[in-house]
C-alpha cells in the first residue's frame, strides 16, 4: 500500500454485498446493450402503498392489441379497467394479503393488498370496442386497433 502518500487512500476489502451489487450493475449494463432496456427499469411493487404491479404480456394481431395480465387472488367482480387510445389501467384488490419476505443484509416482510398498473400500449386503440375475459387468475383484454384509413376496392 501507499502509506503516507497524500491523496492515495489505503485499499479496503469489499464486502460480499458490494461485490454482488457491482456484479448486478454489470449484468444490467450488458442486458441494456443487448436488448435496449434494463431488466428492472421499474419496480414491480410500491411498498408504501402496499401495491403490486401485476405481470403483463402484450401481443398484437393485425386488428387488435391483446393484453394478458396475471391477477392471482382476485375476484372478477373486483377488477377495475379503464382505457384511452394509448393506455390501459388495471386495479384489483386481492382477496387475501400477499406476503413477501426478503432475505439479505436487511430482512423485512411486506404485505400487499392490491394490484395496480398502468400499461402503455404499442399502438393507438379504440377503447370503446374493448372486451375483457377473466379466468383462473388471468385477465385478457382485447383492444381493437384504431383505423387510420380505409381500403378502397378497385373495380
């Protein structure tokens, strides 16, 4: 070590937690370079509001956008959906509290009471024509795409 040299501090050993955090940072950077987004851009929960963001899958056909949302522990009649041309909002209270225990340097337990998420849609849709289906904890929302023009037949 460089003892007594001004401006050079003595090296200290990194803790396993610092090493792991550094590693996760490198993984995030590589993932972002390959895919274009970081794997955990937004947290999947809001602890202060006791809300979970449900898992979402968005697919498109030629005529519609299909949003599939995972809503375990939810009753059909408790689901609230709203949409505009480019966003879909879902909110649903859970029938029972969902516990999450985190182990690590700081151990904590949290109970979540509801699911809430705002989803940006990949294309403009006509929200008035939307339909939804809920079965076995899976919500599917079918949103017809907004039509910009019409096909003209040539005779």
